[in-house]
């Protein structure tokens, strides 16, 4: 696949994810926005104003929801780009909330260090089911990590 | 404190939590409802219809958000009943999603088995800060656990 085609596929996958993000009621209420995708890292954000707790900082439920969804979105994009049809589920996750966040929620999801996409996609094709470990974080624009998630996702081939 | 007074305190704490649950934007969108509290277990629910993913099952982000919030609510009720003013934060959590849930989200939060409230409240009074481990789950009405959370919460005395 040449670079132009690959970019077209990525753009169409990203558009589908953006449409879905607007449709899902809890994500729409959180005003989640798909901010960008460089082919390996997916960025999503949500304004603090509608995700605030009683202390004026980001609501923990919104933070874990956004990171969980960013990981789901990343797997979904990779499947779409690979031309595979599968349902994606989060299987488990561990979240650490490091500091109260008094800013908009900016999340980023990527592969866990020891993982790669190729064997995940191959296993899915061969066995109809595959698992992958991701990591996500919410960080300040200057880079300080406020919360992080380590999560396992399962894809189950359709049909 | 006699039983009548204790019940009055519990009811007023519960009313404050219900009011807060209606005010918080992401919880209002999820239509979270404080379903009941027996003094040790806090129940919350949310309808599937507004918390559904593309597969027609409960959105993982809504499940983790509801369980995280139920834990927060339980700590908040205990502090209110003890007459203590403190901010409550979730510090970390581990969630397992066992099966897709095709029903309304019914969550319950309680103390982790090895924990008790008295030392937590005493530590908060003495040191201005205390931690406690809780567990929460989302189960079917007949009892099958669909997702569970183990989480640590921190209370920091106000003023």
C-alpha cells in the first residue's frame, strides 16, 4: 500500500471514530473530541468545564472513561486500517490518579512498551480473537502526567 | 447517638449526595441515580439506554465511571455521617470487565474485606489525611458480577 492510500485509509478510519464519538451519549456529554492520530498514538481531549467535580478539578470518572475510550479507539483504528472487522472490548485496566487536574483533559493512548500490532492482527486473523496491552495517560500540555492507565483490550472477529 | 438521630443523619447525607449526583454534568448525562444505602453498602444505577456502546452493551467508560463514583459516594457518606469535612479523591483503581452487560447498570460499593471505617476516620482526625480501600461491582439483579473494581480513596481534611 503506498503512502497516499495509507493516509486515505487512516483519514477514513479517523472520520468513522469521530462520528462514533459524537453519537455515544456519555462521550457527547463529556464533549470528547478526537484530537489527532499519528498512526501509533491517538489523542483525545475533553473540556474541564463539563467534567469538573466539587473541588473544581477533573472528575475521576471522566478521566478513567476518557483514557479507557482512547485505548478502545486506538485498537479500533488499527483494525480499520488493517481492513479487519472485529468487536473491541476492554478486558481490564489499572488507573493511577497522580494529582488533581485543574485543566482540560488531554489523553493519549499507545501500545504498551513490550507490544506490537503485527502479532495481534495475525492472531486475530488466525484465531478470530486476540488481546493487546495498551497504555494511556492524561498529561498537562507541558508533559506532566496527571493520571495513567494500563489496560488490556480484546478483539473478537465478526461473522 | 440514638437510632432515630443516626437515621436522620444518614438521610441528610444521602440527600446531599443525590443533589450532587444531579448537578455533575457527566453523571447527569449518564442518568446516575443513588439507589440505596444501608449504612455499609451504597447502590447506584444508570439506564443502559444512555450508556450503550456500538455493540448494544454497556459502555466500558460508563461502567468504570459509575463504580469509581459509587466508591467516592460511599466515603463521602461515611464522612458526612461522622460529621467530618474532607475532600475525597480516588487514588488508584483496578477494574475487570468480565462479560458484556446487556442490562441497566447496577453498581454497589462497600469496604474491602480487610478494611474498617473507624481507623480511617481516626487517622483523618489525627493526621488530616487518610486512605481506605474499597471494592465495587456491577452485577445482574440475580447476582452475577459483570465488572468489578478495587480502588483506593484518599480523604484530606478541609481547612
